[in-house]
C-alpha cells in the first residue's frame, strides 16, 4: 500500500521515490499538486511525465493537478510529453484540459514553441537541445539517476 499524506521534511523525497518506483497506490496530498521542485519549477506532474509514469500522471490529474502549469522554461507537461515522444501521456493530458497553444521560452528565439508545433514534429529537435547541461544534471540529481527515463 502507498504512503499516506503527512507533513514531514522528507515528503518531497518520498513523493519522488513513489514516482520513480511507479507506486500507483501512493497517496498524494493537495499540497503535492502545487509543490515546485528544482530551480526550474517542475511540479510532480512534470516529473511524472518526464519519467513516463502514465498512471501517476493520471492519478495527479484526477486529484486536480494543474495541467497547464508552466516550468521556468515555459514548458507545460504537454510540452514534455511531446518532447519525449509519449503520445499516450500527451493524449491523457489533452483529455484533461491541456492547452496546445501555450508557448514556452526557447533561448535565442523571439517566440517560444507551442505544443501544437511539437505535435506536428516542427521544432522538436530544437526543443531537445534547449535544455542546458545544468538543467539535465539537476534533473538527474533530483531523480537519482543518469537522467534517463525508466
């Protein structure tokens, strides 16, 4: 059975471990839905999408996670799902109100990339390379791996 919601200093670590281990019985709190991780402002929804944990994504959305919340780069969970090629997660996000017209922030480009552009394949290679080495390292450190999705 998953962990119960409680206020402890180690709560973020417990949530991250539950996402990594695909613990679909984990009990998320309302506070978890708005918690920001890292300097890049990822939510647990962003992390679950990035790690390709579809059932966790569905659980967070069912609890009321904000589907269109943007990280420091302006990426929504839908941007991330499309960047990593997770069509079933993208479909789930769209079915739960994800907007495809939200633009992110791409370095050295006047206008950001909208999720709808990623849907058609435009800009996807550019998006893969817009993450800085520091961002990749911080994400890898956060999830305790070499940064590869499981």
